[in-house]
C-alpha cells in the first residue's frame, strides 16, 4: 500500500469519526426530548436508507450495461455505432423533433445526439444540486447532511443512467460509488465549509450587519454550497463516463476544481439570488429582525427564499415547485422535512392506479 493510499484511508477514518460525532449529537438532542424518541429516529433512518438508497441502487443494477470510454483508438468507430443504436431507442431522444434513423453512424451523428440530450442532463444536474444545497443548509447537522448527500447522489446517478439509456460497467459503478461515499463523509464532517465561508461573507457583506445570527446563516450557506459542489463533481464525472468515447487516461474524466465550483454556482444561482434578496430585505424589515432573533435564522431565510423561488421561477417543473413549497414549510425542523418527504413519495405511489412500464423496464426491452 502506497503512502498516498494510507494517508487517504487515515483522512477518511477521521472524517467518519466526525460524522459519527454529529450522529451522537443528534442522538443526544433526540433523547433529551424523550428516551423512546431515539427508537423513532432509528426507524426513520432505516426507512430512509431503504427507500432512498437501497431501492434506487437495486434499480441501477437492473439497468443494462453499456461499454464505457475506450483507450484503444481502433475501437472508437465500433463504440460510436453501438451507442448511436442505443440512443435510437432512447425515449428522451425519441421525443425530439429529429428522425433518429437519419442520424449518421459517425462522430458527427453521435455528437448531434449528445447535444440533444444535454438540456435534459442539465435539468437533472440543477434539480439534484439545488436540492442538496438548500436541504443540507436547512438540516444543520453533519449526519443529516451525509444522509441527504448519499440519497440524492444515488438517485441522481440512477436518473442519469436512465436518461442515457444504460449504466456503466460494475467496475466503473464501484468507482462512482466510492466517490459518493467520500463525498458523504466530507459533507457530513461539516469542516470544509469554513474554506468557502469567506466567499459568502464577501457576497453578502453589504447586507449582513443588521441581521442577528449572521455568522450562522453564512456558515449554513457555505455548508450547503460545499455539499452541492461535491454532488456536482459526481454528476459531471458520471456524465463523462456516459458520453466520452475515447480517453488517453482517467484524468480526462475528472473535471478541474474551478469547473466544479463555477458549475455549482451556475446551477444554484437562481436560488442563491433569492436568498440574497431575502437577506437584503431583512435589513429594512425590523419585524423580520425580531423573528430572526427568536427562531431558527437559517430556516427563516431558506423558507422565504424557497417560496419566492417556487413562485417566480419558470425553469422548475410543477413537481419541483411543490417539493420546494413543502420544504419551505418545514425549514425550521429537519425531522418534519424527512417525514413530509416520506408522505409525499409514498402518497404518490398509492395514487398510481396504472403505472404502466417503468423507465427501467423500457431500457431493458
């Protein structure tokens, strides 16, 4: 084992310790409410992992495997033909106003299909990265952050594979899984956000002086941004594995840090603008300052911003707007957020009288 691997393992163990410490803090907080409340917490965590992590993982393994990027130039043309044939059966591309049978089986034809998929890919990136940003900013607990990063990352990867009409090989899937695990530990440790705290301090420096608990708000926003950047990295790498045909080394699959940060800021820019507007309005609203001094300040800011974002944004689907409004109503309480999410998702399943063929079954056939 090399020195680098030993150092990495040591760092991961340290991060795991911090996540466990955050869980113990949550455990003590719940136990102080009622001794039996910890059993409810355990049940919620098990149900959460089963529904939001285990189930999508099983769905991923049900998807057919496609060949990933090759390092042999002689295989480029055959891979292009294979992927174009797969894309011709892709439901997302079949909805486009393009005759897929007329697309040439060469590099230009492949690039044409990738361009057609990119708007849907960006929608998925924005959906999950934005959810990670505001949900982990509201949660304010490292263990809850870890659960949210894990569940949203797994579901994002699953949806990307469905969009590309097939998953990567088991070896690559293991690589992506390690990235998700490492991101979960980094985000759950709640230590890296201090590195970007200065960014938010400069961004809101003109409007934070008259707001109580300003440091707590900035810390939570920084926490959410770091977690969003971690999920953005997973999204971009998964996209590269699904799109790239030829690579000389694995480094080509990994985006630069500047690209990850800039992409994250673009993806969450709409919501971040709403948060900025709410912060500026609080400096003029004395009543809001009184509320901020007596309740959860982060929940107050995010609740207002999410409602405004849902009401004004034209880029969100009706389902996403509904999710944001529901999230805003429980922004003060992470437990109610989790319970409300379960009710929403399980309620949808009950309302489906004739679900038809699932997306995974369509890909398999």
